[in-house]
C-alpha cells in the first residue's frame, strides 16, 4: 500500500465519522448558503463523508473523487438521490465547468493536493468572490485517558511515525500560509467546533482499519499488531465515545 492510495480501504470508510455540522453551518451562513442558486463542490470527496453532511444541510452540487473504489462507495451512498452528481477528477483537474460554484471544499484531503495547482483550479471553477474551505476532522484526544493510551500504542510500535496531516495542531503545518500563497485567494477565516461520536467496538476498529498513513509506515505485520493491541484495550467497553474537533480554513476568491 502507498501513501494516499485508499483503494483497499474504501469499504472501511463507512465507519468514519462525519464533520461537525456546526462548523459547516457557521461557514455556510456567512457565505450565503441559503440562496436558492447556491452550488457547492466537494473535491477529493472519498466515499462522501463530507458530501453527506453538505446534503444534510440542503445543499446541492458535485462530488469529485479520483479513486475509483472510493467514488463507487460514494455513488452507492447517494443512490436514488439527485442532490449531488459524482464524477472523476482531482484537485488539480476537477473537470468541472468554470465560474460555476459558490463554495468548494476539501474534506481531510487538501494536504494530498499540489497547493498552487489546486488553488488555480478552484479559482477557475468558483464564481467571482466564491469561497474555498479546507476542513479536517481530527480526534480531540488530549485529556482522554483511553484515547491517549491508544495513541501511545501507535508511537511505541512505530517510534519514527510521521503522520500525514489529520488536521491536528501537531500535523497540519502552515495551512494558512499555503492557502494565501497565491494571488487567487485571501480573507482567510478559521472555524472550529468539538463534537463526539459514539461507536460500537466493531465500528471503532473499522475506523482504524481505514487509516492509510499508519499502515504504510508500520507495514502490514506491525499494523495488525497495533490493531490487536487496540482491540485488547477496548475489550471491556460496550461503546467507545470518540471526541473530534472539526477545523476549517476558508478563503475567498480574489
């Protein structure tokens, strides 16, 4: 398995949590999402975790995903629904029409894109003055004994682990600098909100099985040992309450 290749993980993505609707509502209201002609694009949509939240807020638009397996899962999720059209494309080449969208988003995927090429492309497909949001949904585990214990298992097993950004403060890097690095976007706004998801043990393990960067760096054998240790730790629990903190950076097309 390679960094960024989610082909073998697509079936597990159903276990992942959605994003904070509070964050999406706050951003959406500030940029006019209540307009009838408001049109959004979820780029790097994966299996549609963010797309589902946008649809739940009454939005319509397009979901763009380069990976065939991930996109197929998203299409299944939206079967019989017409509020989002799914298509193949990348952040750098969305294959979407120009000047067509009010809001473009990337959910937990902006770090995989070529920053300059993606921002040029988003500027192209946005209406004048439209907005781009890079949103992440990291676990908010500080002060939570169970989750800190599990996190320690990972770093004890792979001491030189370098997480590919999950949106956490330790991993995100200079995302503001990246978003403002071209002449195409400005007026940055940061929004965040905590939320929690109660999971069955099976779903919780499914979330871990969907993680790409740990698996790649640990290797299959060590990754399975990590999963076994996590399963052992959570065995006494009926359910797992997982704290998250959706974090979003929004910029306006200039």
